[in-house]
C-alpha cells in the first residue's frame, strides 16, 4: 500500500499528469505505466512538517540548460528501488529566475545519486525507504515541474487527492481486523462462552464493525468526489486522511486486545507453535505510520482548521489583527458585525431543526438532522473561539483540534448515512437482498457512537485542562520536573545527536540502491 501510495499519488505520475509539460508526460507516464517505480523526496533531517527551510539546493548552470542538485533527503519511500524521483529543492534567486522551492523529476540512477541507507521502522518492514544523497547531480532544465518556486504548491496539490490512498489502506485494514475479530471471538471460549459473547469484547466488536463501515463510507464518498473533479476536495481528503488513520489504529488496537496474548505474538511465532499465523501485532505496527506521514495528525488538524478559520479571519479583518490600532479595529468591528449579522442567524435554525426533515433516510434521518444541527453549532463555536482569542485563535491548537475532530466525525456520519441509504436503494440491482437493512444497522450504531464522541468534544471545547496542560508542559520543558525522571537508565544516551547534520560533498558510503527489474 505505502509503495503504491508514494509512487502513484506523490511520486512521478500524479504531479507529471497535473503539472507536467506535454514532453514530460510523453517521457515519464509510459515509463511509469510499464512499471517504473518512483519516489517523492521532500523530507530532510532538519526539515519535517515545516518544509519551508529546505536545505537541498538546485543551482542553475550558467547557460541555463540544467540545475546542479546538492543535498541529502531522508525517509524516501521507494527511494531504494526507484527509477524516477520527484525531488524538492531550493533554487537560489538568480538572473532569469525567481528561485524558491522547486520540483524536479530526477533519474534515480544518475551520476552523483547515492542511496546511503535503507531505513528500518517499527512496521512496514518491506518498505524500500532510504536516505538519498545528491552530489552535483545534473538535472536538465526540462525536468523541472512547473515553474521555479512552485514546488510546494505542486506537492500540496498532488497530496490533496493523493492523501486518499491512506483511507483506502485503513479501510482494508479495518475489514481484515473485523474478519479476524469475528472468527476468533466466536472460536475462543473463556468462562463457558465465546469471548465475543462477553460484553466487554462485544462492544469492541461492535466498534470495529461499525467504524469499518464508516471508513469505507468516508473513503467512497471522498474518492467519488475526487473522481468527479467538480469540486475542490482539499478539506474532505484531509479529513478522510486524519480520521481514517486515527480510527484504523484504534480498530487494530482493539483486535490485538481481543486476541489476548496471541494479539501480542508475531505470526511467525504463532505458526512455530502450530497455531494460525495471524499478524495482528504487525497490522498495528504497520498502521502506526499513517498518523505521521503525508501530514501528521497534528498538522492535518492545523491545515483543516486554517481553512475553516480563514473565512472568519477574512471577515474580521483588522479586528483579528494584533497590529491594528483602535480606529482600524472599530471600523473592522462594524464591517464584521454586518457579515455576522447576516451569518449568525443562519446558524441558529436550519433543516436539521425541523422534526421530519431528511425523511428519505428512514431511521437514520435523526442522525442526518443531528449532523446538520451540529454543523451549525460547530460554526457558532468557531465564531465564539475567534471572538475570544481573535488572531490568537491560531495558537489555540487544542481548541482547533477539537473543532476539526468534530467536523471529521460529522463528515463520517454524513458519509455513513449516505452509504447505508445507497446500499439499501441498490440492493436488489446488486443482488444483495437484505444488505440494506444490515447497512442501516451498522450506520445507526456508528452514528450513535460518533455522537457520543462529538458531544464529549463539544463539552471539552470550553471545559478542559488546556491552560494547566500548557503550564505543566512549560515546566517540563524548562527542566523544573527533572526529578521525575530520576532513576531512568536511557540506552539512547551517547549514541548520536538527535538530528544528523549533513555536509555537501561526494558520498563516502556504499550505494545500497537496488534494481528490481
Ligand atoms: C516510514 C516513513 C516514510 C516516509 N516517506 C516519506 C516520503 O516518501 N517522502 C518524504 O518526503 N517524506 C517521507 N516521510 C517523512 C514524513 O512525511 C515526516 O516524518 C512527517 O512529515 C513528519 O515530519 P517529522 O518526522 O520531521 O516530524 P516533525 O516535523 O519534527 O514533528 C514532530 C512532532 O511535532 C508535531 N508538530 C510539528 N510541527 C507542529 C506544529 N506546527 N504544531 C503542532 N505540532 C507540530 C508533529 O505532528 C510531530 O508529532 C516518511 C517518514 C516515515 C517515517
């Protein structure tokens, strides 16, 4: 999954398809179609979530025919076996070019490219992920994607839909967990009945099944929106990535729990003892990275929140600006109050407040009404947050995180109800009699569970430990609580710096790049 995701959605095919010249499409797309694997190289040891400080440099040659690439890229998924790379590098401002972060298609086996390490992780053991050094690598100017300075835009635009690979993998993982959970929980007997019949396990099974149905609903809806191509699905794809990676992790964790000691045991060890080789712990390990790469959950929340709050900041203008003087603020307040005078009342009543609305969803209609009402409530709460903190709202990451998490749950609820209704309406044509009813049951339970999470998140918007958490974390970071760590033996001490630095130059290491075909 990660191989395909890195290749297909952020590697060469998608950015070339979206931003490439005709010549680039002719050159690279057939190669990819014939099996050339590609990788996407943005991250560096000192550049992670915040890519603006890229240290890899692409220096234009004097005659302008090429760039010379120098730098070291970290965690290059597929980088060990790739034939083609998309490399993000900073072009210095120069005569004839504005410079900035720029994307290049680079031949992975060009002179000066060395894969210095194949990295190893807690999961995804098969991932061909490396450290790649570029030393004076000549990249023809025609290999530049888009214009100089457009690299991040290209990366973010391709990621918009590219992120949907992760929900797809999460859905598949959820389905497998449900299958194993069902089979095992019916088979394993403790205290005279199958463990699945004990309520503590039954609630986990219910969560796993209902959430997996929702995962597929979110994936399907987002993917259909992406395929339709009529709407910017930046937010939907980001919500899908964030929510799916968090939920799939919880599902796999519950599977490990349900499997008891066997959940913690590797498939090889189980097989060696003569039992079925169920890789539950592997799935948990493999899923963990989804919450970190292609935008960590924290960064996804900020990204989505920014989209949501931007409308308010635009409406508030100087009101939200810490630099504006009192007169400017007063003027802005007057202008903003006009906007909000029209906008706020719309948030008080809506279709979800009308008792028999959304009747076409049968017994799910109450959930659809809840989604509609809660969406308005969410907008109102966001507004209150902005009134309270103004421009400082951006720093209230815990508040914004909850706002986004509520949005994600509501999105999942809406997708789930739609999918259940679609399956019901379509069951005869698809030759699946009765599926609609069970889909309704799954959606009903999922929505009931999601509503509890939403209510808890709404409560936590204004009743939380954020302030004391901030204070305590400052104390911790300042070293005031060092006594708490007394007695710790830390095996990592003295093994190396937290972050490697790199110096330009030829590689002194063996090239571990491999050809796979
Ligand atoms: C297996 C694997 C495969 C990968 N594949 C690729 C690849 O193919 N190409 C590629 O370019 N990169 C790849 N990466 C890199 C991956 O995208 C980054 O790890 C990810 O972007 C996070 O960056 P970081 O690890 O530097 O974390 P950091 O940015 O150092 O973040 C550390 C922590 O702080 C949080 N944080 C950071 N900034 C903020 C903020 N402003 N507000 C709140 N919280 C914040 C993060 O969420 C995280 O929890 C891969 C990584 C791994 C482990």
